[in-house]
């Protein structure tokens, strides 16, 4: 039990590091939450500040998810300690203690977790992410499709049942975090790739 608690706390603290917020402060001296969608994630940083800062945030958010899993794998025992760290990282990014629990949409951090748990699942998700954006031009659709692929690929690749359950819960969480995007897609007001900023 102590391993689960340690794993969760380490994952949560790592996930709570708000790289998008910090980089926007350092890059332009702005609060990224006051621009674009108001989100601290890589997509809003990219739209607001450009490709390079957006890519930096993407990689850092992925890294903290992967780090949570790899640290738990290296220093804690058992599947559930690793999954506790993964859950902690997702919740930390989604509800960071350093930003009054108002965070990002977990996709980049989730991608880092998935690549650390199952690289092939990560590749499958990446292909669906890129393909969905190419077809719809919505990053949010690509993100949700990638999230939905995780429990399916975990099952297809014969990962243990706890990983499949984790993947399913993470996918539901990701879709929940995108509920505002879903509303904008229905209303026809969601930002598309290539669309000029208003």
C-alpha cells in the first residue's frame, strides 16, 4: 500500500509542474491562461506563442508523464504502484496543485505515460492522432481518437487487465476534459489547424 501512495504522490507532483504556464511566463512574460483557449497545454501555447514553444511544452509534458512511470518502475514494486504513479501524473496535469487545480487536458502527459508503458501503443495512438487531424483539422478530435485507442491497443497487445482498465479510465477522463471542445465542434466554433487566429 505504501508503494501505491508514494507512486501516486510522486506522479502527482511531477504532473503538476505547469510547463506551459512557466514557459509562457519566461518566453513572453504572459499568463497563458488569459490567451486562446485559456489552457496551459501545448496546443494553446503553440497557437499563442508559436511552433517552437509549443513543441517544447509538448515534449516537457510528455516527459513528466514518462518520468512518473519510469521512476515507479525503477524504484517501486508491482503493477499497481506503476499505475498509481500514472494516475497521479494525469491528475496532476489536469488539476495541478501549483495552479489552484486548474490544468491541462492530459493528452501530452498521457502520451508520455503510454509510450513508457507500451511504445507500440504510443505509436498507434500517434498515427491515429495525426490521421484524425489530417482528416478533420481538429487537434481536439485527434487527441480524443488517440485517447480512445489506448485501452484498445493495450487489450490487443495483451497487456495485463489493470493496464487495460487504466487505459479505459484515462480515455474517459481525456474525453471529459475535452467537453468544451466537443461543444465548440457541434457549434462550428472550434479552432482548426491552419485557421488564422482571430
